[in-house]
C-alpha cells in the first residue's frame, strides 16, 4: 500500500513538461493590426504579425541573417474573431497570442466604430495578457506593422520598445496604455489618451496622442506633440522634455532639458463657479546656451532664464488646456477625480454630463521652473571663430 501511494504521488512530481509545445510548431503572434476594409464597410481588415523563430534564433548577435524575422497575414471578415479563426485556412501553425506585444487600430476605424466592440475579443481571450499595449495608427495599422527602423527588427516588438520612451526620454508621445488600463477606464467612464503612431520617411514613429471619449468609446481628437507634452506634465506621466526659450530674441536662445515634473491639482467652488488651481514645478538642466559669454554661477544669469522658461511653459499649458475645454470638450486630464472626491453628492448629479461641466470650469496655472544643473558647469567660454587659412 505504501509503495502504491508513493508511485501515485510521484506521478504529480515526475510529470515533467507533459504539455510543452515546440516553438517551431507555434504561430507566435506579436502584433495585431485592425483596419476598416476599403472594399466593404461592413468588414474589418485584420493583420496578424507572426515571428519566424528560425530567422531570429540562427542569427548571430549583431549580424544579419538575410531573412525577414516576421511575416504579416491579413484577412477580412465581419468581426475580429472570424478573421483570426480563418487564419487556419492559410497558415499551418495556429495563431498563438501569449506573446502578443501590441494591438494597432487605425485612426479611421476608431473614429467611426466603438473601441469596446473592436477590443472585445482581446479583453476576453484567455491567451492575451492585460499588459498588451494599444496604439492608434494615423494611416493604416497594416502599414505601421510593415515598417521597421532596422532590417532585422520585428515592427511590433520595436513599437513596444519605443512606446516606453515617454517615461524619461521624451514627453512628445502619450503614455503607454494597455488593454487592462483601457478596460478599466472604459468601465469607470474615464476618457484617456492613446499613443499615436505613423510612418515617417520609411521609419516607425510614435508622436502625439489620440483622445478617446469614454462615453462614446471613440476617438474624438488628435493631440499635437506640444499638447501631448502639456498633458504629460499636468498629469505627471512624464519627467522629460526639451524646451527652447529666449531671453533677448534669437541671439540669446537656450535649451532646457526637463528631468523632473511635479504637478498638484486643487479644486474649489466659489459662487457656483468651479475652479481648478494647478501648480506645476519643473526641475532640469541647461543643455545649450547660445547667448554671449557669461557666468552660469551668477544669480542674474539663472533668474533671467528661469523667468523666460516660466513664461514659455505657462503659455504651452494654457493653450493645451483651452483646446481641451473649448475645442475637444473632453476631460481626458481626469479632473473628474479630485471633484468626485471633494464633492461626492454633487458628483452623482453631474457625472452623466461631466464633459460639459469640465468645459465651463476655470483653470488657473502656477508654473515654477528650477535650473539645478549645467552641461558645462562654470563660466561659459568665449567663442573664437576660425581664421581663414588656419
């Protein structure tokens, strides 16, 4: 009896990789693109990007194998699930979505169709992780998944890598939004911004943002790179950015690199008027300075540039907020949150028409800029132009 029990329990420990699958036998999909069919408005055009393991694994590091590391398969049908199942008619390896990196939706499509409907399959499928990124393509999703900066790179994997640069490299792209994040925002009726991708001079680029109205579940506006920077700073999504300003015309231009952004949003009501007071503190370094030789240790030198930066940055923030309130009329800055917390009873009265309330609110900005570091510390060296004949 003891021996029988030992054998029985050993089965659980010695089962090994009974359900393993060889990589070469899987159709690993790392990117999915969804477009509107150009031939039939009732159909979707879905592109699956398959990684070719043999082209990647046999390539020595830093070298080119001469083989494309990916292949795109595009089909059309009335819904996403149908196109995915129809892949089995053309591809010997069934699509495997456990390693999916990004889902790309065309701008044309998300402006017309509900994102909740388009993403239903991805929200529900057990193979697809909640951490998969979302990107809106200015043109077609299929085109975006066909371009790569490097010949041996997989476009979908490259897009995922680029999408995280908003954290510390640049604020000109919207924050990375995942399937899980989008699902949560839709459930709470919170509008949000998705990264906007396109192909520029034959290269994949992520710049700007697509505003998604959670009430309509559709894209309603496009943010310029400057508006995207303002959005990232106000919401503390990014600690990056390079600002060019001037203290005395073009002759005294300088570049300021942001390294840290702190933003505080306070809400109040006076005489029935809703007001938001936003304080934004920028901390960074002076990257370039085209002004005449001067000492960077002098308080006048620093104060003069900090004041110029305050004016420049405040104009940027005010302009972006005015467009959000009076042109787009959508609260993607999540100003609903401090209001909901402070005025609970009133929130339930206005939550269904919150965008209208947001559009009529007064927004004040207090901008502070600190220069705490220099590329070249100390006195700026005089420029001696070369003499002809030297």
